[in-house]
């Protein structure tokens, strides 16, 4: 267990950040799933910019690797383009 005051503070901060990051990652994964399950092209296209923004934010904060973010975005764009 931590003995220094600064180490104890770091543990508290890390836990707070972990919960914060977990919330945003889960929200993004849920939004991804919703768009992938959509049948309506117009509705999916409306959701896409917000989802791209969420993915970019996670990549900027190093929660997603930049290449993973790019692959997700291109795959989603392709999926929406091919909708009925």
C-alpha cells in the first residue's frame, strides 16, 4: 500500500479517471452498436457526425489508438454508405 501522501493522491486521481474513461468508452461502444444495427440510411447518416466526434475524442485522450479510431470511422462510413 502507498505510504506517501502524493502516492495516495495519485491513487485517488487514477480511480476517478478510470471511472470517467470507462463511462465515455462504454457510451461510444453503445453508440457504435446502435449505428451498426440501424436499417434506415438517413437516420444513420444523421448519427454519424456525433459518433465520429466521440471516437475522435477517445483517440485524442489515448483511450483508443489513433489507427483504431481511423479504422472504426472508415468501417462505419462504409457500412452507412451501403445501407439500403
